[in-house]
C-alpha cells in the first residue's frame, strides 16, 4: 500500500442493528410496493412492446441518453457503466428491500404505516385499482410504462391522499435507491469518502459497562446529564472541572473517527434520529436531527455563528436580561475559543464560491461563516456523516474529552424513561433518572444477538435534561410534569431548496470542500421585526438531494442523477414567527411534530429563492430549478452569448421565468420544506405561565431539575443554533455548579 493510500480516510464498516421483527407488509403488499419502486426507478430498455420488467423507450431516446450520460462520466470509467445504470431497477438491488423494510418497520409512524398498507392492498383489488388508477388490473400486473403514467397522474391529482402517497413513496424509494445502488457512485464520480484530509485519531472514551443481571443497576452521582450533545457536553465539562461527580448518559452509541464518515445508508441510522428523516403530522416538512454520541454536534456542518444582537434584545425584552449581559457574551466567546472557531482558514468550495461571487455582483450583504475546526483548514463535504479526520471540534472532540479528563463518567446505550422525583417539604425534587440500557455486542457493534439489557437507576443531586428539542419535552411529560408550555413553541427554521446545473465541460463536484462557509444576510429583516431569510448552501450528498426532487419519470430521474457532479444546491433559511409543537404519539410514545410552514414563511422564502436564482444566473447556471412540483425549469439559451450580452439579470427570458415562479408560489404540498434546526419546546421564560424553565434553566415548580439544550430558546435563533445552545448551557451549568457548592457548604455547617 502506498503512502497516498494510507493518507486516505478509509472507515471501518459499521453494521446496522437487526431489522424489525415480524411482518411489516404482507407478501402481496411487498409485490405491489416493489412494482411501484420499479416504476419510479425502472430498468430502461429499447422496445416497441410494453414490458412488466422494464420501461420501454424508443431507440433514438435510448441512444441519446447513453451518449449524454457517457459524456458526463469521469475519465477511465468502465464503458458498460452507462448501460448498467440505465438497466438497474430498484427491486433487483441487494439490500434495497431490506432497507425499505427497516424504514417502514422502525421509523414510519404506525398511522402512516397503516395508510401505506391500505393503499398497497387496494392496488391489488379490482375496485381499488379502478378508483386509484382507472384500470381494473392489479398495479403489479401492469407494464412499467403504464405504472409510470399512473404515478405521474397521482403526483398531479387533486385528491390529497393520492398526491401525498405519491410524494411520500417517491421520496422513500428514491432515498433507498441512492443508498443501495452499486452504479450511483461510479456514475457520479462520487467517492465513498472525501479525497481531502487525513484520518484522525479519536479520543479514548471509557464507557461504563454493566454485567448481566435481573435487578436494576444503581449508580450515585452529583449530576446526571441526559444527552451528550452540544448542551449536555458543555454542562459535563463545566461541572466536572468544578469538582463535581458527573455522569452523562446517551441513548445512542459512540463511533470514533475510524468509522467516519459513515456511508449514507449506515449514517442515517447510526447518527440521526428516526433513521435520518422525520416529518410533521401533515407531512409538510421533513425534520432532520442528530442522535449520536455528541448529538447534533457530530453531524452538523461546522457553522459556528454567535447569537445576533436583535435576537438577544428580543429575548432580553421578555424578562431575560442575561441575553444582553456581558456574561452571555463571555459564554459565547468561551465556547467558541474552546472549539477554535474562526474564519481565518475558510476556503470556499465551488458551491459557496458561487453564492459569494453572485451576492457580491448584486451588492448583497454577506459574510464568511466561522468554522469550529480548531483554527485549521477543514476542506471536507462529508461531515454530516461524521468527521473521519477528527478536525471538527464538536462535543466528541472537545467538551466531552475535557469532561472525562476531569472525572466525568459516561454511559452509552441508555434510553431514559423518566426523571425520578421525591416530595421534600412540599417541593417536587428531582433525585435521579430511570431507564433501560442495552450494551454493544461482543464484537463492539450493535447488530449481534449477544447484547446485555439492564434496567438502570441513577441517583443524583441534580438532573440536567439535554436530550434535544424533540426529546427533552417528551421526557418531562413521561416524568409526570404537566406545564402546558412543555412541547410548545417549536421553531424549525424551515427552508426549501433551489438548484442549478452548470455546463458539462468541468464538473463542480459539489460534495468536495467545506459544506457551509458563506451566507447572505441581506434579507434577514423582511417584516421590520427581524423575521426573514438567510441564504446558505446545503451539503451535496446524493441521498440528501435526489429524493427531494419532484419525480417526473424513471428516465428523467436517471438523467437528473447523472447531472449531479455539475449541480449546486442552496436555500433560504427562514426565521419564522409562528411556532409548532411536539407531543408523544398516543400509540408508541415517539415524538410527533405538529408544524406547518405559514404563508409568511412561504412569502419570505420566495424572496430568498428569487435572490438565489439571480445569483445562480449571474454565475452562469445552465439550468435553474426548484424542489417544488410543477415549477418550470429555467434553461439558458446560447449560454455564452447571453452571459456576454451585458443584460445580466435583466434578461427578458430570465425575468419571465422569475415572474412565473413567483406567481406559482411555494404552495403545499408541492413545495418540499425541510429543517435541520429545532428550538424552543422547553422555553426559558421569566414566569411559569410563559415557559418551562426559569432564567437559570431550572424547570418551574421543581427543585434540582434543569433543561440545557436548544429547547430552552425563547424563540428562533435566526442562526445555526449550536453556539447559542452551548453558551446558554455554559451559563446554566455554571449556575448549577454554584448551587452544588452552596449545598456542600450547608451540609458541612450542619455536620459541624
């Protein structure tokens, strides 16, 4: 092996947990679902006779597709690759059905799963097929061309169940395809791991291990922290360094840099909540949240923005003067200093450079985004699947190692069921937590059968809940707290996407380079009250982008995929005014999300979409398109002539397209909304009537119980929430340390 090969990041495999037990679908339902999958991702062949196994197209169309895709292939590519890509269908892929089964069985809500079963069963009956397809023949018996026309009709249907079924199934099945296709990576020239950077050395964590047993395992500590993410990690460091006994417990497991970045298939399940994708009750928005050792700090994009003045004033004006104090600024600076946050070594990749250059030409206000990379250059576009170089200074590389060095103890694989209280002098005092622990298997993974399970009770003087915006309120509710504010005030920074492809002469390779290094803040105050949008770039991984495109046909999908190396993706991220809420599912207790982007959100997002379209046009985009069904694509005619004409964004054809986009708007359900930021469900407030925790992070009407994560934000932060979360947690944990010190003094006096 050469030194160059040794320098490449080559992660270990990380096997997934066992798939769900039992029958997720009946065999007839599986036949129908795979028939749908093979219509969405079909094998394509030349034929004048319709087929049940392939999408049949004319020879001229097939030849054109082969030539176009082949011209986009990386150099020295197998000459048969294009044909294999076109002939690949979903159901024939190793692992495709297993992954779909896992998603349906483990991550789709029971009510949604029942709906899918009803639709699939109906499509195998004469009456159901007639109603849903216009034919009496079972869907799986139809030729692929007919199945495709049926699905295309569903996408345009005025019947909400059909339209939503089409959108949901398309996204699920295309996502599974991008994660299991053997031809996808070679066709795109998309490497399994980043070509920049070297493998890094991780910290040697010493996790507690429990022996088999039937009785609960009992621990005692000063502070138990539920969650190892950005909030919990900062709390652990501060309290351990203050001399207190600290135990951090985490539902997920730690995967060191030797396992990172994970594949798109494995990373979605090991590193994210709910298999990588959750959705609101009405399916109007997809929510992505981290669930790993280090929480969202393990999978975020390094953006380290401090809380802006207008947000700090807004929060202070609610009776929380801390946010305009020098103490808060000290906390912001302290956490940034620990992570080596700076812009000194930022190098824009092509995606971010397009945003920066186009914004400059339009006179838009913009700035480089500080990175938490220890003051070093970190040119990696895969960090949302974990940092194999160990350069991103998230909790796993910074605050959690500091905590262990100061004596903190860690327990992974513990699902905390509830906070334990006792009544003391009429006060409800938190005295610990109770949960269920599951070990790794004998090989250090989580897929073997030989895993130990134990009930665990941790007794503590203080309990800090840092389980994240989606889970912290549910833990409080499971623990018997009934403040009506718990779970409310959910802010998500909703966003929708705009994409562009650039001329085929030289691929952009948008997955290379740091993900988010520039933002445009020209439009962050569109209503006079600091609600508006910032313009940013997205991580360009196939499984993040391709499933979010409107599906218009099997050949269209594969042609679009082949353009991926020449594509960029950007979005307006909305600071919204109207929040939603989270609550437990009445069947299984998992997190349910009630949230719908408002008309104001759509209006503000459209301002951002128009601005981004102008940026992309000025930077020479060949095509510009939205992730919104039915929205026209702008195709630039005679590229060089138009660029050199001097008209710029005043070009009549471009202006006409912009007008049509604005006229159509971002209406649901055609517009696909997403969120990677969650805030506010345990809101900090000056009174119990207004929030869940008091100005010091203590849960109202309790003693000894705190919440310290992004759920305590009084409203949307307007920037990536990591640094704000950490700074608030720095403040809360320092207050807890002082209280513990005061208790110790009181106990000492009592003994004397």
